[in-house]
C-alpha cells in the first residue's frame, strides 16, 4: 500500500483543517512491535502505579478542556458552548470511575477453600488492544476502551476517525506528559484497508470498535480468520415512551435535548417518541415550542446551540429521511426558513419535528443520526412496547412515568441494552454499556467493561506437607 494523505474538512466552512499522512506499512510494523514489547513490561506494573499515571493523563486533558472543546468544534461542528463538557464531565467522570474500581475489578477471584490446595482465578491482560473510535463523541467513546484496557495491563493502539485526528494526537501528548512508558499507548492514522490489515495481524489481541453497522461487519470480516474477541458498539434508533402518568414538562425538556444535542449525531440520542394519546397534543405543542428556541449557526459563536452536522452528505441523508416521511403522509411542524442558517447542500440543518408518522417511514425505522424526530400517538403500554421493539437496533430506550413498578415491568419486555426511566442519552459509568441486535455486542464501562479486556487464568496448586 502506498502512503496517502488524509484530510479533515471542517463542517463550519468546508476548509481543510488538518492534513496527516496515512501510516505506512513500515510505521504500522514499528508501532505493533513497540506495542508488544511495551505491554510485556506494562503488565507487571502495579495497578496503583497504572492508576496514578492514567490520573495524570486525565488531569492534563481536563486542564485543557476549553482548547480541546474548540478543536472539536472545528473538526466536527459541536458548539463551543458544549464541547468542553465532553472533557470536564463525561470523559473525566468515566475515566476516574474506571480508575476507582480497577483494583477490585482486577483482583484475583478466590474460590471456596479446599484442604491441601490453593485455587484462584487471575484476570490477565489480553495483550495489544486496537481501539477504533468515531468522530461524533471522540473523547467519550474512546475513553470507554482506552482507560480500562490500560488499567488491565494491555497496551493500546488508537485509530481515530478521519474527522477528528487531533483527539488521538492529544491523547498521546497527555500520556507523554503523564510519564506513561513509551509504546504503551500509540495511535495510527489509517484508512479502512490499513485498519483491516492491523486487525488481521497476529499481534492484535482485541478490537474495540464504535461506529456503523457496516463498519462492525467490516471489523468482523477482518477478524474472522483469528480467534480474537471484538467489542462492537454500532448505534441505535433509540425510542422514548411518554406514558399517560408522565410529568410532562421535564419529559419535554429532556427529550428535546436528547433529540437535538450534538445535532442529533448520537448513537443513544432520541430518534422516535411514542406518546400516550391523552398527552399527545400538549406534548407535541411543548416540544415544538422548545425546539424553536435553538440557535443554528457557527459552532465557534457562543450563542449557537445547534451546530452543523459533520458533513453535507450526512445532512442530505437527514433531508432524504424527512422527504420520505412527508411523501408517505407525515407533517413537518418546523419551518426550516425560521432557521436562516439552514441551507441545502451544506451541513447546516434545522431541527425538525414530524407527526402523523408510522413505521413505513425511514425516519421511524432507520438510523437518521441527525436533528429530526418523529412523534407518534399510542393507546397504551402494549402498543408502545411493540413499536419500541419494532427495530433492528437495541441500544437504549426510555420511559417517562411516575410509576417505577410499571417502568420495570415494561423495561423487562423492551429489547435494549440500557433501559431508562425519566432520563435519556446518558452513560452511567457504573453500569455496563451494551447493545442488542444490530446495536452490537460486548460491553464497556462498569466492572464488566474492565473484565472485557482480560482473560481468566486458573491457578490450581496442590500443596505439599
């Protein structure tokens, strides 16, 4: 493979923001060799020392949250009013939590005593972990794998999406400043072919991938000839159910935010809403009123609350889903002309609310990944459950109700990785982040998320007198 250049085009104005050479075969080979050698030493570093070094990395990033947030705005379009919080809140919360539970999660598992024997299970690191992270939440999605993999004694190679290459470079700067041994964390700028070649390399022991269903299939094909595990987080078509006993005001406020934050470019963002008929009209009215308050524009301006989508191509998919729905009888409740920045052929898309929707429409069945949501009236719990499950995805789902018993009963019937009551679009680091169906397999976060980067090794020692 010949060396090429990857370019990051800013969605703000279409300018080329970053140019980086794609890793050559020689660079890939050196990176893999360093990762293997570094891991052999890193696995023997006491866990408390690992935690200390990772803690210094976290401090480095958090102290530069404003800078990193502005870089995100320029790379993928999130308003600077929100970007720094990806570092200060989500990134820091998850990383610190994983550090706080690492000693317990990685401790030997002692079994019941047996005279004359010592028996236990040790969680050993896998080796070299390849993390393939997306552009939409580059710090949040990557930290889910980078930190627990390192805590468990693995070395890590990060392949960041072409849209956000600076995130990988900032990680490297942060780990260098923290004093992490050379080779324990590295990054590679790679295209799809080179990434597949690395996945197929015998020195890679695990692949953590976040991205599209198509990307997940590509990862699986690349790993198919080898007996290695893959963790796949592949997006969703996340539903919300507003029950008849819901507290309307907070339901509206949170579901509007869950639908449009990050311009709707969130795997666990709200893409379809089912509302009990008794609350349907007031819910829709309140939802539309709040949606109209967004300010679509340049993400570098403080007043902007809705930035551009990552690319004009992504925006066109959103517009296509809206056209498909309108052509099948849906009604749009937001006039795009009230958002002057909305322009065909650009990444700037006005938020949209669609009603009179049904499951013949792409906007209710396929991942739109943009600032549009369909709202549908339902007669009760049974219909809501059936509609929520009528999807090939199953990442998160939420219910809005005052009845916790009903929420548990309904949640047991909904096919999803995470079930929320009265909240949405949030990852709790103490809980496993996982999906079902085409939303992927495996998990990150929680104790289970650390264990995913280890293999069990049994010690069965017969003692002599």
